[in-house]
C-alpha cells in the first residue's frame, strides 16, 4: 500500500466556494475542465470561446472559473466588407 512521504499543498488561489451548496473546497489544476468552441460555434457566434469549470465535490454543480471570448471577423464578413469598400470607391455603394 502506498504511503505519503511528504504531503503536497494546493495552490492558494485554487480554493473556491460553491454558489449552490456553500461547500468550500480546493482543487488541483488538473481537475479543471476546459471547454472550447467548435468551428461551427465559432462561425455562428463570430469568435472563439474558452470556458474553464470545476465540479463541486458535494453537490456536483459545475462552477465557472473563467470565460474568455475572442471576437474575430469571419472570411465571409471580410469578403462582404471588401465588396462594400469597392462599391463606395466606384460610386455604386451607399
């Protein structure tokens, strides 16, 4: 049976309180679940999103640690904007 030779310690910032049940717990970075947008979602929402969550050990509620959304212009938008600019230059645009 394995024995602990030296106990490790959690990072100080890796403790949180669950907003559902009030449980206060610590977690390792390896326990964080990272969700990223799929290519279809990126084209629909117009950007790339990353969501970091951790599951409460008591009530199993998913707690959001961070959310980052990076907006970008799709190739379709770039193409449409190119035609709009071209139309303005030759006098056919509004």
